[in-house]
């Protein structure tokens, strides 16, 4: 197959999804000289604010998809729940990356967990549940405590309920409206880490340094780089993530989240077919950030250098911080802090409104700065 000709600045790129990830992609693309068309139904879309064109339409709107296909030399996605059928339709007329087949696997936890198991990747123990009969049968094999997670449209802790008994499990299943779920056994965690990588059409793959993640209420709170886990675990995480991308035939930027258990075993938790919250540190701490890399992969350009330039701790800013009005000077008085706000019109508890990166000479110093400023902003201490 002949090499794909690169798409050069001046071309129009499309993105399905208009949240903060789309916003940061749009900024990266426009900085590099591309035009950007965003398809998102939200009139206040954060990405739409930055784009050359914002189509306010549903992702299944055939007229809107036709406009995207006609205007854009290549199209990518901002989140995994874009209908796969829309990606298939677009791919008939223009370049689409990642492909619909890979995205479809990651749209559904049941499909994703099954695919991982069938391809030899270790996960936490799990069972697929679609009715009460299966629920009772699988409760014994999964054991308690466990987490019941909806198969589709769950993120940031939404659609997940911890259960400690069969009674809890039946109640949780009813609360989740009896939709297909994954029942996942608990892991004795030592830490959680993630790998963000990019893979090209030719199979070239580069990852950024491993991030060590801390969550609160199921939502990512901080990412620390370099991670404190040993080098062997970091190398295994990067190799495993690249193997997953290879088996999927994935093209684009992708994140793989891992559990590290008390025995040092590495278990795949989730895969995200897009840039990832735990990769936001790359915006200020790496030679090439994950959004510029997303543009490069989409356009068939050489991958950028993923070296870490500074130790960093990324801190998420949720809507809870807006309760009393954020004290931005608590952050901006520090020359080593880089603030990123997403332009969202309404701050709600648990909603990601922005993040900031703390850069310092050592990761411990960066962590100290993060802890100090989190407290000043009223974020609950880790």
C-alpha cells in the first residue's frame, strides 16, 4: 500500500465532540495552521468557542455529517460515545482516525473487558450481567465487595455502585435500571497508573512517561510524573499499552489505565480511544503534548518527541471549587503553575472545569506545591 500523503497546514480538520478535549485539540490544530470544524449539539461547546466552524447538530444528523465530510480532509473524535455508525458513514468520504471498529470495542465495558480477556491481557476479575438470573449466579464468582458498572455511558464514577452483599447487588442493579452491566471484583490496590500513547498508520508507536493517578469519588484528582512505582512496572505498562494499540490496529492517541495490586501485578482497567485527563500534564511538561500529537497522527505527520522536560503534578479543577469563587491568585502567584480553564458556562459539583500543572525541579516539590494550592482553593486534601 502506498504511503499516505501528509495533510498539511491550511487543510480543515473535523472533530466529533465539543468538550474540553476537543477544545485543546482545536487550539493545537489552529496553532499549527489548520482550520477546524467541530460537530457538537451544545451551543456553548468549549471546543466550538475555539473552532473556525461549529456545527450545532446531533452526531447522527446525516446533513451535518455530510457537511463535515465535504469540508474536512480528516476527522477525529473527542470522546468514545460518538456513534460508531457515524464514523463508518464519514469514513466513506474522508479520513477518520481512530476507526469505528476500535472505538466500538471501547464504547462498551462488556465488549472491552471481553476483548482484553480474549487477547490475553490481565484484568480484575469480572462477570457480564444482563439480567437478575445472571446477577445471582455471578455474585458468587466475583465475590464481595465488588463494583457494579453500567456497560455503556459510564464515566468519572457515574453509573458505578459499590456493593457488599447480594442484597446490595440486587438493589444496585435495580437502581441502574437493569441495563447490561459488568460486575467487577475488588483489587487490593497499591497504586493506579496510566499510559498515554500515539500510534500511526504504519504502526509507529510512542508513549509519554507513565502517570501515577489518584482519584476521589471515581474522578481523577491528580496525576504525578514521574510516577513513584518501580521502573519495571512502568516499562511493563508501556509495553502492554503498545501491545493493546497494536492488536486493535489503533491509529490516534489512546490511553490505557492500569491497577497495580499489592503483589506488583499490572491489571488493565480501562482503555480510552482519545487523549486523556491523565495526559494533561503533557501540555506544559513535555516536548510534544497529547493534542499536538493527535493532530500529527490524524494528518499523517511524523510523531513528535514525547520526552518529559520537567517533573509535574496535574491537579483537576472540578465545579465544587466554584462554590465560593475560585481564588485564582492562589495559583497565578506561583511561576511554576500553568492554569488551563475550559470555558464551560456552568460549574457543577463533579464537573471538570479546568486543571493546572505544577512544575518544579523535583516531583516531590511539585507535589508539595500541588498540595499547598489545593488547600488554598478548598479542595479536599488527599
